[in-house]
C-alpha cells in the first residue's frame, strides 16, 4: 500500500475533492489551512504580504491504484499550473 500526501492551494479544494470522488477514493484525511513555501509557487503564509493557505490531503491506496491516481494528479497539475499541487508517495508498512 502507498500513502499519497497532497499539498495544494485552498482555492483548488473543490477540484481535488471532485477528482478523488470520481476516482472512487473513499477514505482520506484532510488538514485545512496549512501554511508553507514551495518551489513552484509563491509562499502561502496567510499574511497580508503572502496571502493564501494550503490544504493537505492524505490517502492510503492499494499499489495497483497508484498509476491511475498519479495520472489524475498530473492532470490536476496541468489544469491548474499555479495551484501549487505537490504530491509525496510513501510506502505504508502496516495499518492498525
């Protein structure tokens, strides 16, 4: 199993939710109002100078579903090039 951790602009919340529902990803955890700096977009620090915020979405999926979900994420990145979508894929040893 793999855990995908997506960090994305709060403005893309609906697009990300819709895409994952369409892909029939049922379980997830979402953190709202995350702040940070990346390499592809301006910082999102929730301040007057650096407005905006991110969300973080974590999903655990079976290995065979990874290619379809990563294709979906690549499509989201292409449709929203300034959305700051960054995805990390981690190995899941066990769930309890």
